[in-house]
């Protein structure tokens, strides 16, 4: 059984707390991604699980055993580094078998494991080459091979795709997912790229300033973010935040965005936000894909309005538009033939069925 | 948009227009010209050593053109290479140098590893200390060391003065600090992730050193070895102080004290001896020049 | 949720188990192993460098037969001797002049080597480094022969041009010149190699920017090259000052300190007095005199490096 549990884990450097009390339970076979901006403590947490950093407080359990004082080699883990960390003077086969050779595994067993891993990662022809003869993607696969061969309880990935170019990154993401499907080892994966988090994870852990902001499946985080940070971090282009206030107008609850613009809330939302004080400073959170060109027919919850566009970015499949609204710069996505032009006005519609309301002061999603 | 007025007065210094490639060609010619002059300056003594070594005593005392050999002879070489005494000097130098190199590496490499990779109490102090001891010259230490070894010899009854193996203790003081410094530089340039990968793979510190660091830093090791050998081979002061009997002498001291007898200077033989004495470092240099230079510059550019 | 109830007891059990093996932990701990690895180095330096240095201080306070304590007696004796002040003066002039010219020559040669295409640089560099590779004792013998009073090859060549024979080692001033010349010959290649490496590390774009700004060749050197190389220049100068100041081989073999003590430097005179004259305390005093002068130079230069380090 290879569950990983973190109980109130804290990491202190002198007086600074890099990790401030993390509680996390990872189930056997689960692929969990720790994601967040640089400095949020995700790498430090990973290194504490690996045993490369001492734990200042709290406990880490692997497979049910407390491993706080257990050295890395006895934790039965394997790690893939951002810079691959391949031994430059050894061949690919020697790199992959180093750990096994240190533990005096029989030669036949080592060979069998290397063959299996090489086949899985499609690096069989590279077996006798040295790292400097390999490309970045190949090196990363060898690094993964080195981890697979050990057959550990947990795989740890420390931003493994950051050094690759964009196209290669997409390819390697698929490789990693395929390997996980085959090998099913519990995996803890650290990245700052929310796309990697969304595409690879069973569950995503969003971290910020040493704390966990939210844990959930990719879908949960996307559609139901708990805080402003999670809402703005997940999804690209990022969610729009427009200052607004609730008001009662004509018997119905509506949000006022500016002197001229106020939208009535859809019934489900109106019920939910009824209790909120009308004087609170609020933010309307709406994703760009829910700010589109107005269509001919009306739909419940979709409110049209006019805006003058600042800049347009034609992406081929869609066009991104940017316009100001009540002091915020808003991003929307319109179809490429909606007639969007720099500096020109356009009739847009906002889908309030997918809106979020945030308290500007606390950052919580209401 | 405001317009900017541009000063149309033109350059105030007399400007020379010439094609860049022509200037570059002249710079190149001057460079080669001066380089040839410097090379002549630097290579004259060794070349002259070779020339003289091929002359017989008769030709030398005849005072003909010293820059040319009219009747080349290998007599000097033959007489030296068949002289037991000379061969003894060579042997002593070789043994001392090889042993000192081994001792130096055995001390420097683990110490460099510990200092560059493992933080322990006082490691930064020790690191600077190693650097600073290099600033204490041998010419300050030779007198107290002489007295120290004489005293120890009296106490323990082990003869320490006038024995070649004393040099095995003393030479490392010259080679170890710089070799440690070179190795620290090379070890420090190995990325930290390599250590961590090794730790996770299950290597102990010793295994990390021997199976990862030493192979990866091999060029540094070679450079340090060459440095240690060259310094040991060339030593003059310490052996002069600590060894006096002919059978204990190393090459530099041996040549100078035995070949220069009274007023009769057998310069043909002396130059032959000097050339043979300079041969091992020169041969190593000819084959391993890049490591040689890497060792020198490693200290400075990495430090 | 049953797990949570079980946690505390298993944690407590594992914790006490680990405490018992703490001694083994200490021995296997990183800092202990590291200390042991560095121990031979520490012992070597402590017993054969630091201790003798202090022992020299002690020796300098004894009388000739090392039976009595005479305090500063040896130093007083030295201060009264004219030869001592001659040695001080000669050592300083020797060191400063030699290092200055070695650095200059090395700098100039490095530039020329840097100028020629990269392919050819290797063999020129190879030839120019030879003086540094040959054991100084051996090459000094060659110079001694080149300077020989009766058979000097240089005098022969000068004679072809009608110039008189020069007493390279016989006349005091010429002897000083010769010693400095040999020292420069041996040491310049070291500077050349260091400066060449440093030159290569100056980004080409800085020169291009300077050229566009209108700088000629020596302005480029003054405003781009030298500032970028300040650290290297300081370090090599410091090393060379110490090594040159403490030089023994060249003077001993070429002139043995003569004529009439006019080329003696600290090292050779300490040897003459201490070993050949069998007056160890006096010899130690002479050697010790190098320390304050070296320390002052070291402090100046290290301070300069630290200051630049803070600037960068």
C-alpha cells in the first residue's frame, strides 16, 4: 500500500516559514499535482516527502509508516528532477541501473527491468549512449526510466517539463500520463504550469505562500474555485474580476457594474447571494469564454451590453478581445468572424449562469 | 510628436576611414611578429641547453660559435645515463614525486569533497584557511621544519635529516593546498541535483564520491595530479636543506651539487643533466598540455 | 477516520525506537563524515605549516646555540647589520620590479595570442608556456651558462655587433638585472595564461559597444578590458608578489647572493645564515622578516578584491 499522508507539515528556514502546516492525504495509485507560483512551497513540500529536506514540524507518512527520520534511500521512492540529473559519465543503461546496482540486485533482474522500462518509454536504441548525446526529451525519458526501474512506492516529479520547449512539453505530458496508466504508481508531481496540473492530475493541490488554497479534481477547481487566488490561477486566459455591488432593483437582485450597466441575476444565483450585504465591495468573476459576442436570440442568464474594444488578438480558432469595464480590463472570447476590431465598438453578452461573486476584501468565493 | 534637432556639426576628432579587414590584417601581422620575438625569448634557454648538451668539452672550451654544434656528440648523454649516481638521482626524484602525488590526492580529494559539498562546522573557515596557507612561503618554513625534524630525530632515534623519505612529509605542504583548491572548484561545478539523485538512488557519501564525483571531475583530477607532480619534481630548497649525502639527493639538487666541481665546469654534462632533469615535466606537458593549463586557470577563474 | 485515532501511538513508538540508535546516527551523520574526510588536510596544515610558522617565532628569540632566551636580541643584531638592510631593499626592489614586468609582459603577450585566430592559439600558447614548465632550478642553470663570465653566448653575440662583454653576474647592478630577468622569464608565462583565460571571458559585445562609441584600441583596453579583469589582476599579482618575494632557486643558483651580497634576498640570506652558518635562530629571524611585508601587501590586495566583490 503506497498512500502518502502529510499531517500539519511545517518547514522553517531560520525565522521564515516556507511551508505553514500542510495536511494532505494521497490515496494509493493516485496522481496528485502540487501547483502554485514560484515560492509557494510546493518544491519544498516535495523534497520533504523525498527526504532531501528535514521536516521542521509535523509528520509525513508513506505506506502508513512515519518517515520523518528515514533517509531517502529507505523510503522506497524515486524522483525525476527538473534538470534530469543524469550521471554524465554513465550510459543510459548504467544511469537507469545505478540504484539497483548499489543494492546488489542480480544482473538478470537488472537487465529485465531496464528492458521493460526502455520498451515502455521507447528508448531502447539509446541504451548505450551517454547523456550528452541525447536530446532534452530523450534525457527526460531516461530520467523517468531511472525512476520506473526502481519500482518504488511513490514517484516524485519536480517540475520535469520546465526545461523543454512548448511542443515537447505537450508530447511529454502525454508520455507521463501513459506511463501512469500502465504502472499505476502513486505520484506526486510539482509544477508551476496550471495546464500540466489540469491535464495530468487526478486531484490538484493549489498552493500559495506555504499554504494549501484548495484541493480538488481539475473540474472542481475550474468550475468551483474557493478563493480568488485559485480562480485566477487556474484557467488560461485568466478569469476576469470586475468590481461590482449587489443592489435590489425592481424587486429583483442585480449586480451593478457601473452607472450605466447593471445585470439582473439568474434565479439560482439570486437565491444564493440573497444574504450578502448590499454595501460589501464585491468582484464579479467571469471567465473569458463566458464573455462572447451577443447572439440574435436571448437565453436566460445571458445579458447583452456594449463595449469599445481596446485590442484584439486573432488566434485563428477564436479571437480574444480586451476592453475596459468599470476600471478593470476584461478579456473575452468571440468567434473569428464576429467583426471584432481594435478600437471599434462591439455588442457583447455575458453568461451570468457561470458567474462567481467574490468578496474583494477576503478573496473568498461566495 | 515633437521633432528633435540634430547637431549637424560632425565629428570633432579626425576620423580615419579604412576597411576593417585591412586593419585586421595589419593587426594580425604585428601580432605574429611580436609573438615570434617572444617565442625566441622564451625558448632560447631550453634550445641552448639542447645545443650545449650535444657538444664535447673540447668544442665548448674552443669557444667557437656557441649557437651552433659543429661536431655533435652523444657522449654527455651516454656518460650520464650510464652513471649510477645520476640514475640514482633520477630514481629518487621519481619515487618521491610519485609517492607525493599519491599522498596529495588521497588527502586533497576527500577534503575537497567535504568542503565543497558537505556543510560542517568550520567548513568555511577551513576553506579560506586552505587558501591562506598557500600564502605562507616555503622559505619561511624551511628553517623551523629543519629544526623540528632534527629534534624529532633526536627524540625517537629515527634518522630524519638527510633521508629522502622526509620529503614525503614536507612536499605535500606545497601541493595539497592548491590541489584541494582545484578540486573544490571542479566539485563545486557539479550540479547539486546529481548528489540528490545519487542519494535517492541509495548511495552513501563515500559511494557518491567514488562513483559519481571522481569520474565526472576527472579532468580536474588529472590537472591536479600534473600540478602535484611538477611541483614535486622541481623542488630545490627543501631537498637542499634536508638531504646532503649523494645517494639521498633528488635530481635538481643532485645535478647542481655534483656536476659543478670546483673550477672545472663540465658544461656539456651540466646542460645534459639539466635537460634530462627537465624532461619529465616537459614530456607530460607535451601530451597533456590542456589539463596542465586547466589546472592553473581553474584556481583563478573558478575561485 | 479510524486512522486518525491510531496515528499518535504509532508515531510515539517509532520516535522512541529512533532515539535509541542516536549514537549510530551521530557517527553516520554528514558532519562527522565530512570532518573525518577533511581531517588529514587539517592535520597536515596544522602540524607542518601553522606550527612551524609559530615555532619560527620561538626560534627567533633564542641565541645561536638555542640554549638561552634572548628576546629581540637577534632582531637588534640584524638591524645593526648593513647586509640586512641591503637584503630588505633588494628583496623589495626585486619583487616589485619583477612582478610589474611579469604582469605587463604577460598582459601584452596574452593580447597578441588572443588576437590571432583560435585554431593557431593552441600551439603558440604551448610554446610560450615552456619556461613555466621547466623546473626553475634547471632553467636557471641554462641562464647561468648563458651568463658565464668566459663563455657567455650573449657576450659572443654582442661581440658580433661590436658591443663590449657584459659582466652579467660579476657586477652588482648587472647581477641584479640578470636575476630579475630570469625571474621574469620564468614567471611571465603564468601571467599570460591567466590573463588569456580572463580575456576570453570578457564579452565581445562590450568591445563592439565601445568601438561604436568611438574608442580606439588603447581606450578599449583601459575602459573595458582592465575593469573587467580587475579581480584576476589583483589575485595573480598577490600570488606572484608572495612567490617572487620568497624566491630562492633563481638567486641561489645564479649568483648565490653575490657579488658581495648584492643580490641576496630574504630566502637566500636566511639559508646562508641559518643553514650554512649554522645559526638557526638568526636564520629564522631573517625569514620572519618577510611576514610583515607580505601581510601588508596581502591586506591591501585582498581588501581591494573584497571591495570590488561588493561593487559587483
